[in-house]
C-alpha cells in the first residue's frame, strides 16, 4: 500500500501513525515555475527537478532522484491512498496524481481530503496533525471515483495549458466531484498579473503589508498567510517573491528591513505598471508570461 501526501511534515507523522504502508511526500510547489503541457509524469518530473534545483538552490541530481523514486513508486503501486487538503498547493499535487492514475486503471485508489479537523483551529493542513489525529482519519477514506479521475485529468490539462483562458473555462464547468478544486483554481488565477499594478495577488499583498510598516521577513510571511482564506505558501516561496521585488530592474522594495521604493509606492497606488518597469518572465502552470 502506498500513501501519498503533500510534504515531509505530514509524511513523517503519517509514518508514525500506525497506518500500514509506505509513505511518500509528493514534494512539488506546482504553483511556482513551469508546468508545461503534453508531458508524461516522468517528463514533467525532469522539468520540475531542474526548476526546483535553481529556485531552491538545491542539487538537480538529488531532486531528480527524489522524483524518480516517487514516480516509480506510483507506477508500481497496486493500492494508493491520497492524503491531501484544500489549499492550492495540495490541490495541484492532487490533480497531477489523479491525471497520472487516470492513464492506469490498475491500482485501487482511495482518498482522504479535508479542510478542517475537530479541535484544530485555525486548520491549515495535515502537517498540523499528530500521528494519532492522522490515524483517526483512516476509517473515513473513500474510493476515488471514475468521475474524480476524469475531472483530475481535465483540470490538470487546463492547468498545464499555455492558454490563459483554459482554467477560467474549466471553472465554468461542474467541479463538484472535487469540492475544494474551484476555490483553489480561483486563487491560482489571482496570481495572473493584472492592471493597473501589473502584479499578481501575492506581490500586491506583500507591498500592502510593507506599506503598513511591516519590515521583517517573519512579519511579512505572517501577514501574507493571514491574507489568505487557505494559506498555501511556504517560506521559500514568499522569500523568492520578495527577492524578485528587491532585485528587479527597477526595485519596488528595499532589502530587509523592507520598505517601498518610490517605484514601489507608485505601483501600489496604481500609477505605474510593474510589467512596464521591469518586464515579466514568469510561469503559472503552463502559461508563460513574458514581456
């Protein structure tokens, strides 16, 4: 039996829970960097390993080996249990796995996917739960249906499409088989750069927090999380967004302690567009924003 979950925090607790089987963390920040269309699971893993090695200052061979182990485990499993939660980080991982499984009718697949846990408030995710709490979810697992596999494959195709209209088109359809997917994808669309600032939602939230006088990384990380209905960004992601604002051709933010530059003030006020000041070269799923 193979258990797949979002990251090592949840995976470590799950390994200690007494639930039988092998546990692997999916370990990919799919809302960051290229996720181009038309690739096999293994082909996508190569793209992602190369990106993550640069983005997280890691080793490509190590990242590639981790992905190879993960993918081989999924390909060979006869019984798969998916442990995920409601936020964007998890829902994108879930889509990738469902899309891969939709091509292989062999494994028995079950799922535990939650947005709350009794007595845990606020609930952010499975990583908060103790081994005993995770074990209590085990009897509530449900078989993954053909409708869920089909929707997962369709949603993954939309997410990896180079057409920025693909996800909005998907959102106009019935997503009831995966009840947390709609909100997650709407949050994804908020990351698309938009007039008048030329920024996505996360950068706007960070500039707004800095404008309120929050100058430390810890403070900005907390403020950004508090701005989310379902927090999904880790510290590496927030750090990368801040670094991009600091080191842009026309910096919008000073190094820590963070303050807005004159250009940052103008962008936040909607008086300048960051894309015109600094250009843009960013992937969101399969969409490559470049100018």
